[in-house]
C-alpha cells in the first residue's frame, strides 16, 4: 500500500488495489487500536524488546500518514491511542526511533520531543558523525535505526538551522555505511536509508553552485583526476580506476555545493569460513554398496544452540557429489516432523538450497535427500554442506560428506 501509494505521482496505480490493501489492514485493527501481527517476522532481530503489535502499529500508522490520511481519521486516532502508553517505557532503540518518526508525522510535538530526547541520550557520537545502535557492540539494524531518526528530524516543518545541522551529522555517518554499489547491508535498511537521504536532499536542494573534486597521487607517475559536479550533471555517477595501489592519494574539494566522495577497495581473496558457535550441520550417508550405481540417502541434521528461542530463516546449501543428481521429494515429507518449517527447495546445477523458516533452539532437525547416480565417477572428492543464517550470513557452519562405497 505504501509503495504503490507513493508511486502514484509517477505512474498509474489502480485505486482499487490501494483501497483493498487499506481495507485489509484496517480489518486487522483490534478494539484497543493496535494492529495485530499476521504471520512470522523472519528477521527476528527487528522484534527487539517490545511486542510485535507495537512496531506493526507504528509501521502502519506511518504508512497511512505518508499517504495523506488525516490524523483525525478514527483509524489513526485509535492507533495512536495504542502507541502512546508505551512511549515512556520502550526500552528498545529500534522501536523508539520508529515511534519518533510516526509521532512526527502525526504532529504530536510533545511526544515526538520525548522520544527524540530519549534517543539523544543513547546516541553514538564520533567526531562529526552521529548514529544509533540496538546494542553497544553494533548491529545490522544501526543504519535503519539512524535513518528513522533522520526521518523524524526532517518530518516537521519549518526546519531550523539546528535541525539541519543535527540531520547532517546523521548523514555523515550514513554515507560511510554505503557499499560501493549504492546500497547498505540489506534491502530493508537500504529502502529506509534512501528514503531519509532523499528527504534531506529535497530540503537542501539547489540548482546553484558547482564543485570540483581533485584526486591526485603522490607518486612520481602523478595520477590526476578531476571530477566536476554542476547543475547539468549533478545526478551523474562518476568514477575512476586508481592505478597506483597501494599508494597515497590526496582528495581536494573546491566549490559551493555538497558532494559525496567514496573510495572502494576490492580484494580478490577467498572469504575465510568461520564456524558458527550456534548453528551446526551433520550429514550421514547411507548406500547399498553391493548394488552398482545404488542411490545415496543423505540424512542432514541441523542444530541451533544460540541465545534466542529460534533462528532467523536458515539456508542449507548442499553441494552434490560428482556424477549425482538430487531427488528433493523426500525433503520435508513424512516421517519428517518438521515439514512446515521447509519454506522452499531450489535445485540446479550441482547444488540444492533448502530454505528453513526457522530452527528451534535445542531441537535437532533432520531432513532426507536422495541422490541418484547418473555417471560413474572414480576417486570421489568430498562435497560440502553449508548452513547459515539468511539475515546474518556470518553465522555459518559447514561440513563435508562422501560416498561410503569406493
């Protein structure tokens, strides 16, 4: 509803599509004004320390207000009544930032000020940069949290010089988190961050002024590159390949506009696999060695022993032995008692990918995969089975398996 609603300014959107989505959402509002959580949130780090209904209600209210639904609409007034009691006792940075944005859109200045003050008390300052994190050691939600704070600061008019200065400190940190391809660590935080950055760009936009960025190498070769940014090419992405690397370069800016400069360094080395302390996978192979070309049966057991009751979505990546194809019909079928947790199975080339909705703590989950031999292969090499958290790929574990027959 929100995405299509905001797109109406640029393309035709069937009004009935928006209305049906809105009607469905409204049907999920309880008598207390809160919207009920439907289904499962796969990225459980977003749940934080508050109830799902609080963040769900904040999301929906913000979306409706972005689509110019009036604050006096009973749907909005009832939903805000659901959110107000938790404002002083959130205890969760993510939810606090989201609520700050929601109440900013609602125009409730006192509630907004209370939430922004709470956020200011836990802000992380590094020089001229400002950001927020869910934990003291940093987390994948930091970009999204900081972006919601930026949206909250920019959503009240008129913007003061102090507000713009505060917003600029958040932007200074956000652009350092941007990857070389323009995005951030995930789809979710990229959407929210680009929304916030675009809102600031609209506030400070000016056709006047230009800038010249000079990048120069200190080596004898004397590499020199000039990037000119003006009203005619301000939306053009410009890049140059630096030749004297490793080396020392100077970057100088001259002009009267705001530009962003990024240096990206890529290393062609394999990423080391770190064994997860929470996820593990074990593979047992069965085959009748008396029968030439007999099928292999893989019994793949996934275990989780982390701090949370369940994992996020988990991917099991099964590499096939040379000369074999996979029959995935048995995955998630009886006597497997975990069939509902198998969300999807993809097979192609020499891999099988199993998407698990979650892995409960302390409960071994075993799945069966049948391998059929299509080519006779000598000197088998081990094949790898890898398991990892979809939303936190660094949480990874791998093992190998072999045919029990020579």
